[in-house]
C-alpha cells in the first residue's frame, strides 16, 4: 500500500540523501546502520522496553528508506547493495519478532507473523526471478514495521503482531495466487 507513495517519499528524502552523499555516506553504510538499529530494537523489545523498541523500529525503517534514496542519488545501485539490503531487512524482521516473542507476545502470533513476513518477501523475489513484478498486497515491509511500531508505542504489542500475522499471510497468499497464475501461462 505504501509503495504507491514511493515517488512522494523519494522527493521528501532527496534533501537528506543529498546531505548524506555530500558527507560521503554510502548506501551500504546505511544498510549496516539500519541492521544495527534493528538488532538493538529486537534486544530492547525482548527486555520489555516496548516504547523504546517502537521508536527504534521507526528509526530502522527510516534508515532503510534512506539507503535506497542515497543509492539512487549517487547512481550507485548495485546487485550487491540490493542483496545486502534485502538480507539485512529479513534479519531485522526476524529479530524484532523474536524479541516480541521473548517479551511475552503469543508465540503462535509471532510464528505466523514471521512466516508471513518471510513469505511476502520470498514470493516477490521468486516472481522477480521469473520476470514478474509481484508487489500486490496490503502488508509490505513498511506497513508491517509501522503496525508493529504503533502497537509498541501505544501498548498494544500483541494485537499488532496478530494484525501483522493476518495481513502478511493475506499478502503472501495473494502473491502466491498471482505467481501461480502467471506460472501456468
């Protein structure tokens, strides 16, 4: 859903991206910083500091958007960078959800959210490998992070994880259906 706002977000990120490029910051540095913030978020959440975890998730998401903006600004998009970013994103998704489980959120919700989150990304990558742009659905990574962050900030962590679980599964299955339909043609 938020991917429809990509052009607007890119325009908003142009200034900070220009500043970072001027400072010599590379996209891979930002990916590494986003990974670090995500790991700290998962640890902080596991320790029960939900509000701090919610803030760190928002920072992680912002840094993740910036790495792409800096890469495009520098005209430095690479296969290595895209792969590194994607893998880092999956690690952050897993660490944050595991942190929620350790903190006491229902493990079934955590497991279903984790499975859905990974499948959303996997099915998209599989589709792209087949030459098919597969971005359908309502719970891409940005939406999932925002839902989790808001849930943590307002004291509704478990309902947020349940919502992510449902929306991620819905999105993954929607993409699977489109991909399988495409594969039969």
